[in-house]
């Protein structure tokens, strides 16, 4: 396999169009077709077929795509690593994260990283854990700064970032603002930010079950949508669970934390990366900035900060 063959295949697979792949690569459509045909001949397998919807991958093509993406990503990181060691501080760092970090430690980490490596491009986006794992494997993410994964596969590695606790969050002036026990909140309407498949392992399930309480029946579901959660908790009587640092950040929106007597679940956040891929100097620098930002943002009484 040659680099140009993988590039043509991945571009065509992403766009589902040979013409669009040609535009991306700056070559002609016949050249893309010829290059992909060479790859199919080298592998002795049909990788894609034409359909009314454009290009569709065969079973062999679907098997090749994530590995081709990973190979191309690894090649690019190899070049960038050499350039960065030479002092040419350019290239790109791709980071997946979640609101608990994006609204707290991330801005400070980005500012520090920009001061150290102003020419390196940053790609930041909010991801779920399954998305993060898949994109770390295919090479489209360098690192994922997300919550700790209990059963992480052996091809990935995670470094602790910080640990905090969950708090019960509601709007200022909420009818239940003076509640002191979880039992007082069982009949309230709660917002759930995980899908039905993950709810049995959710914070809410753990929080109520640990104290022998039934899980609230009035649930409003907004999977992976923090904007929806923020809007509803700040402006309606819906109640939510936030990490303590995140609740402090959104307090200006009129969100308050309930003074609950019971101990609420803790929340561990980590930096996850591929075990087999040494980070580029730029990616390592970003992790260092993120760890430092976590120490600076959350090193308060009652909070445990891990240097990693």
C-alpha cells in the first residue's frame, strides 16, 4: 500500500464521492479512480461500489477504513513530531473533551498552550466516551480529556487529571431550594444527560441507590446536551447533577447547589490516549498545560488534585 492510495480511499469514503475526493486532494477524478483501483489490486479485494447514494464501502472497505485513517494520522504525527523536535513548533493537536473540563480547566490550559506553542493548530470538540474511544483509535484525536473509564481496553491508557464531587443543582428560588436530604427530591423532575442504555450506570442511579432510595420517576432526557441541561436547570424547576467546579462556573446564570446532607458520588476525570502511540511534543505540552490548569482551578479545600 502507498500513502497516496490510502489518502484517495479515505477521502472517497468520507465524501462518498469520487469527485469530492478529487477536489479535496487536488487531482482529477480519473486519477482518484485509478489510485483506488491500484489499492484494490494490491489487497485483492473490492473496497467500494457505486450506488444511487454515491460511493458505498464493501465489507472489506469498512474493515480497512479505520485502519487507513489511523495509518494516515500516525504518519502525520510522525512528521510533526520530527518537526517539533527540530524546533519547528507547528502541526496540530486534536482534543476531545466534555463540559466538566471545557468550562473549567480547558480555557486556562489553552491560554498556557498558546503562549508556549503559538503556531500549533488546536482542534477542540465535545465528545462522548464511545466517540472518544473510537476516534483515538482511528487517529483523529490525539487525546481525550473526559471522565475516568472503569473498564478501559488495553490499547488505551489514562492518566488521572482530577477528582471532584457531584452536587445537586437547581435554579435560584426553586421550591425545593431548602431541601437537605435526597429523599426530599425523589418526586422532583430531574434531567438525565445519558441515554437509556447507560442510565443504569449513571450518577443519578448511583446517587439514589447508594442511600436506599428509589430513582426519581419524573425524568427529562437530554443525552449529551449540556446546553439543554443548562437552559432547563437555570430557568425551570428541573433539577440536575453537576460537578462542583462546573456548578461554581455557571452560578452567574442563577444556578445554585442544594446543601444535601448525604455524601454524593465522586467524579474522576482523566486524560486518555493510545498506548501504542507516543504523543508528539505538542500533544505532550497540551497535556502538561491541562494538568497544571486543573491544579490551579481545583486545588481548593475538599478537592483532590492529581498531578498525573
